[in-house]
C-alpha cells in the first residue's frame, strides 16, 4: 500500500512539474494579461494527440525549463489545441474559441503554427517547428517583437 501511495504521489508531482507552463486558452484573457504586463502573446496552434511536429515542439521547446523560465516573464502563452481523439475532445465552447482563432490566424490550417501577436492581436511574426534549442527559439520569437 505504501508503494502505491508513493507511486501515486510521485506521478502526480511529475505531471504537475512537467506541465508547469502557464498556458491560456481564452484569447480575451490573454489580451488583457498581455496589455497589463506589456508582453507579446505567443499563440500556438497544435494537434496535441496526432501532430508529431507539435509533440516535438512541445517536448523540445515549450516544456523545457529554459523556455518556461524565460516565458514566465516575457510572453503570454496562448494555446489553441485541435485534438482528434474522442477521449481528448475539448468542451464545445473551447473548441468554438479555437476554431475562431484558426479562422483569423491560421487560415491554411498549419500545425504546429506559432503566431506572435501584440497585446491587441496584431500579428508580429509567425513560426513553426524547427529542430533547435529553446534558447534559439526564444531569440526567433523575440526578433518579431523588436
């Protein structure tokens, strides 16, 4: 029984520490926070359960300690996920918000697709998956805000 409790606690802490990136899912809230903090919005279109490059970008950049530490003080992170598996389906209202974001910022349906926005929603730059370091990806995103 103690082993089970230990494993459960360990698994829970691991999940929370790996998912510590503070992702917004509501564009209005992201814009308010970006205005308040005077930070750009990093809007990420992803297919979390089917898009291999999306999963790689998450693992190689978004989930790294280097990126999370930097993003915390420099970006408002906004996620628009488009899962395909029924078990991962989003609530209807969230899916509707993501669809609206896609109509505005991802008309071609690219995945992953990263859009750097100012606090009002104006596009400053776009990126996708690249095999690179978190530090190099940060420089790329920052270059759009200069």
